[in-house]
C-alpha cells in the first residue's frame, strides 16, 4: 500500500448529498476548532487538504470580517515561513474521472439508503454524528486519491443549535476509528507540555468573558438564524459562493469580533514558530514510520497493528528519556536502557510489558520479532524528545 502522508479537513460536504451532482461546487467552510483542539493534522501530516469552496469562504471572511481563524487558514494556504503552503484546496470539478466516478457512486448509495431530504433533516436537528458519516462517505474517495485519510469533525452545528430532546440517536460514525485512536495516542502526550499545549490558539473557554459575550450576542442575532440554510447550501446561500450573503451580514457586526481576534492573532504569532519546529521534528522522526508503515497497516486492518500500537506508543514515551543514546552501539546502550526501563517499570507496572519493546527501538531487544508488524520505538522516542523541547 502506498504511503498515507495527507489528511483531508471536512467542511460541509454533506450538503452535496442534497445535490443531483455531488461534484458541482457547493457552499462549505473550515473547522476553526482545529486551531485550538491540538492542531494535530497540521503537524502529523505532510499534506493537509480541504475543499476549494471551504477555503474560498475563509478567504472572504478574512477580508470582510477579519476573523483570526480565517486569516490563519489563508496563511496556511499561501505559505508559512520557508516551508511553503501547508493547506491545499481541492477543486472537485478537477478531480480525475475515476475519483469523480467513485464520489458519484458514494452519492448514489447515500440517496438509496436514506430519504432525499434526510441530510437537511439532520442539519435542522443539529445531528453532527450523522452528518459526519455522510461527509466521510463523500470525502473518502477524494482523500484516498491524494493518499490521505479524512479528519474527524472539529465542531459542528451544535456550536449554534441545541438538539431537541426527542432527537433520534445518531448514526454510527467514525469508519476509521482505529486510525483516529492512533493519532490521538501520538498527539495526546504533547497536550500538557505547557499552558497552551500544541494548541495554536487559546480555547474559547479562555477568551475574555466580556468579549465572548459580545460575540455570543452577534451569534444569536446574525449567525444562528441562518446557519441551517447556510450549511445546507440552500435558499439565499445556494451555489459555490453561497457564503457571500452570510459574510456580508456578519461583516456589519465585525467590531464585536475585534477584541478576541486580536488576541488570537497574537497567539498565532507566538505559536507559528512552534508549529514549524514541530513539523520539522515530525518530518525527520515521525512521518517516515507513521505515513509509510503504521497508517497503511491500520488501513489494511492488520490485527497485530491494532493490538500493538498502544503499547508501542507507551514504550516510546518511556524511552524518549534515553533518546540521546539511540545513536550509540547496541553493546554500549543495552545495559543503560534496560536498567533505566526496569526502574520505570517499578513505578508504572504497565511499562513492564513495553520495556523490552522500547529497548527494541534502540536496537537492543525485539520483543515483537515474531509479529508480522514490528514498528521501532526509537524514531518516535526521538520525536517526543524534540517535540517536548519545542513546546517547553
């Protein structure tokens, strides 16, 4: 299987299930919550993709309203530092004929499986889990064509709407749950390295209460009444540029967003260097194994990979303290690493099962040598060592 080096950020692609042709341009947007919920897709993957209309929406919002999140997405797409663009838009009209055929097949299957207006019903109900499943069905062929996986939704309609108490249970979601569990296993240890962790922006719960109250007032008066039609891409919001009337309305209230946006842009200025350093460390120590070995193994549903990765990540976290020794010979480090891990195992019994496995990352012991999949703890341990230093 080819390397999986990209991730696709979902927007409102589920509204394409309401169209006759899912490849025709339609209203969308990007998940701003990505920037304060760990930002893992931006450093765990070499390539980050989104639908063209999602980025178009953000670029207009940055220009007319000045939203910090929109300005950041624009910068990620235009290029940051010497690394060039991190975010790349995808025009579905320009997809290869084979990919378009797969999208239309997924679209046809969805329309056979549910009433034609079911997606609109879920939008009206604020049923994010069901909408996420529709998103995955339509996005998966587009992502696969770019050797990518589909990211989970960062936020959704429940940001605006309170679902009714009698709302039916959500459809089963997360077709790639085991992959997302691996990504969480890798990214979660970094979250507590400092007050802001790997967040690029502070979380809304940390915003100034007075400034947040101003935004909430605008949200209730100007955003919420139109959010259903906007995300459905219907009525005044139909078409590829359906976000324009919405942005025009919100722009009349842009002063209410200014205080929070200035703080978030200051966060971004301070966080950008850390993001680029994290990407550099990941490119050298994480991406080769994650993209070429681990994710393809999980996509194949390799049973050994599903069982081993939690212990593997734990072993790498333990051995990161000795990552500087990993360039020495096996004879030199065998005693040092084994003794140190034995001490760690006394403090945390769960380490005992991974101690020899962590040593395998240094080339000392191969606990899983009989397994079909035997990832090495060494590169991930070095990545954690550099990442923790970057986020210190």
